[in-house]
């Protein structure tokens, strides 16, 4: 949404196409409570009819009454300008998520119970809300919604809960090639100093305070920037009465506006790369900015072009935007075929510019026409179109005449917009995948060299050679010296840890691990519990492995048991070569800004990677096969000495595998507890 930021405080020169409602018009708006019905009436065109109102505080109400169902849809759209979140990237998303945690009038539980009792649903977003309820409940629904939207509590407890969930989501991003490539596509298209190019990180998330949320809400949630769409079984005057009752006292205010400059094309094609250890597939995003504002005269031809380019294996999008749009083509491919996929995408685009299929063109036009006619008869779409006309200053007949303009689109038109809006030689080719595919990507770069990034589109220092004389043995010796000494660790025969584990979505369980070391009596018991009741328990001994889940005990497969048994050793890393692993120093890499030495251990196609801090020798990160056959990435932090022997143990482990994250927090470690075989028995 963009162009008309009503009652905006202009901080810089405005764009010519943007309109602002002057402050002196406020008294006039007080009298503009009811306007005439929308010109297109259902009895003449078959379309629904629309009635519009303007509340005294400037909020505009668009009502489409239908008798098709007993439900009413309410949607608020805030026409507010984009702004930079800077060091607090993610602010708007965090603010809205925290708004759902309760308001001044209702706790989160009361809000959820109230919605459930009305058979209603509510979705908050940075630009308003969407809600639906039976017609008879619409008054009660607005009572709940208005309190949530206008009077959110923005509590510290709510913010903390939101942060916990979002940190876990960010953990998952680090192993998702699709998310990493999408982040990189946004950042490289718009840059870090553009609202569309800002990416939330762990650091920016943690920097967000309750005060930031309160300020954002007070600044941008204003009625003079709000449109309220109401569609369903409700009379316009009733919708107006309810909107006025619940939103009429909402105070208008000035909204800051900062000029956002359109993005420019890159000079030459540039390859951007995110290395993701163990990735079997690659995600490719080919993207560049393009001028394509709402109401562009070539919009029908662009829609045809996009539909024709969407083929098996490729996804193309070009959505209008008043500041800067972007052309984007994406694909998912096996890592071995990444270079071929990129070559195919480039060839596909270039070929299309010169050899557009006229038969396919007509088929696409027919399909788009049918879809548009179907949407015109849909009340919700009709209301959205009416809103778009107002937001973007479009002609009143913009959507009514769309099929006529679509019918006029020719092969020449499609080829012309393709040549103007698709610049394969100026694209950012953003790839996330296994490190070994990098060399094959260099051929697509215009010569500046392939820049490397992390999953959050932050520039990374490429892997470099380790200092001369760096050896596997030397790195491991330094590590064990840092955590208490290899000799001291080798004397440990039993160990217990106690703490918690937090899953994606916010669920938290208590967690404990019990280990017994030795050549012939290795054993492990891992237990997650809720309120003292076991939820998931695993036991591995020389006799095999068992798992208890949902009250059911199952046998673990022999391969998983073998992996688990091998890892039951406090000094395992010192025994890797003895166990058949070939170790080598791969070089230097950064892990969250810390220089580290990367070691690889490989055996029969199995790879394990370990990153050790160049500063103090601590293990920062490791990537290795999980017991279920997937690859897990684990980050270790906050080493603390437990007990009298001074042995250090990581108190935080962030583990991500198969797109799911878990955070293990260790509160206590016991070295040398007395254990017996009975401690490793699994019972329901």
C-alpha cells in the first residue's frame, strides 16, 4: 500500500504522485460522514454495490452488502508510508505479534475465548487487521477487535514471548535455502537502507524494546490513514453505526513520511551466494528492481507476460509498487543441477523476448479474462478493487475496463514489456545451497566476483586459508585446554545435565540427559517432560535403543543406535581418526562475526564439520548427521564451569534440523554421579 499518506508530516520532498490531506481540512471532514453510493450498482452490471462513509476522525468506511451468507468480513487497511527500521529490523512484525497478546480491556486468553465464543477469527497485521464473524455477532466482534487494535497493552511479558518464538524462527532460517535466497533477493534488490531491503536478525530482534512498540503504534495506527472494508450480510447504515461506535473516538494524528528513493539496476549481472552446509537442494532467485507503479498502462501486457513465463520449475512474479517493484524468477533444484538451472532460466527469459507463442498468448488471455470476470462478481474482491482505486488514484472504471484492455494485448506488446522490464544482464542471481556449488556459479557473474552472505543477507568474509602451521590436533588440543583439559575430561565416567528445551512455536519442556562412558557399558538416557510427566524419552545401551513417545515404546533402528553409541564419549573429537574419520583443516570462517577455524571429519561419505573460535578455542558450531538421518546444525554458547573440577560446559545449544529448531538450556551439570543399569531402563 502506498501512495496517499493522509495528514502526513513531510520530512522530505514528496513524490509527485502522492497526495496529502492538508491539516486545515479536518473541520471539513467532520461534516463528510456519508457520501454517495459507488457508481456501479448490482442491478445494472451484475456487480455488487458499494456504499462509502467517512467518519469525523477521517477513517473511511467501504461497505458491500450481500445476502450470500450469514457472515461479515471486516478488514482494516492503514495507508501508511514505508519507513526504515534500521537497527530494529522486524519492528512492525514484532509489534503486531505483541498486540495479539492482550489489550487494556482483555487479556490474551479473554480475547481468544471471546473470539471462539462468537465463532469469529481475527488476524492482526502491520497494516491493519482482518476479521470474520456471523452477522449477528458483528457488534460484539468489533468490541473485541477495536480494543485489540486501539488499546494494545504491549506488555513486556508479551514482547518476551514473541521474541522467543521469533528467535526460533530465525534459527530455522539458517538451514532453509528458500528463506535465505528470499532474504538475499530482497536485500540485493533494494539495499540495506530501503524498507523493502531490511532483514530481521537475532541482533535486531533483541534490540526491539517495549517503548519501540508503543511508539510505532501511537505513530502509525491513525484513523486518518485507515480504510475499513465491510463485506457481508450487514446493511450499510448498521455497518456505519458499529464502525462509528467502536472507532469514532479514535484520535487522528500526523504521520511522519520520509522519502524513499526508487532502487536502481545493478551494473552487470551479479551472483550472490549463501553457503549452507549439507544442503541437498539449491534455491535460486533471479531478481532486479523495475519501475511498475499501480495503474501502469502496460499492466495487462505484464500480467500476460508473467503468466506465460510461469512454467514447470520456474516461478515468475512482477507486482506493482508505487516506490519500486521487482521482477523475480525463482526455482528449486538439486545441488548438482544448480548451474544448469540458472543457465536454463536465463535462456528461457531471453528466448521469450523474441519468440512469444501467439497460441499460448491467446490461451493465457482467455484464462485471465475468465478469472477477472469471476472476481468482479465476488463481493470481497469488488470491495478491494474499490479500495485500490482510492489508494492509488486509479480511474473509477479501471477494473471495469480491464478485460477490454486485456483483449488488445498483442505479441508485440508482450515482447516490448519483456524487453523493457526483464534485464537478464543486470540481475542479481541469488543462490543458497551447498558450499561445493560455488565454483560452478562464477561463470554467471559479470566479473566482479561472487559475494558471499549469511542466511540474513549479511556480507560474509569468504573462507580463507588457516594460518600456517594450523593442524587438526593443534585445534583440538587448544579446545580441550579451554574447557578444562583433555586429561580431566577423559577421567569422567558418568555425567548428568538438567535444564529445558524450547521448541518452535513456544512450547517448553524440562530436559535431562544421563550418560555413562566406557568401552563396554556405554549408555544414554534423554528425557523431555511436561509437569513431571515424560513426553519423549530415549534410551540407548549396548543392547539397543528404545524410544517412548505418546505413551508408546518403539525400537530404534540399528544405524541410529550405532551413531548414538559412538558419540557417547566426552573426548570423542580426540578419537575421530581412530574411529575411521579423516580429519583436515578447511580454513577460516566467521560464525556470527567471530573468526573461527573450520575442521572437517569425513568417513564413508559422512561429513561432520566443527567451527572453533580463533580467539579462545571454544566450539562455536557443528554440523553433523542427526539420528533420524537428517543433518542438524548446532550452535553452542555460554560455556560455564560446573563443579569443583572446573570443566566447562555449553549452557545454550541451538539446534536446527529439517526446518525445526530447538533451544536446549542447561542449568546444572553433575560430573561423576553414581549410576546403575536401572538408570537406563525405559518404562511407560
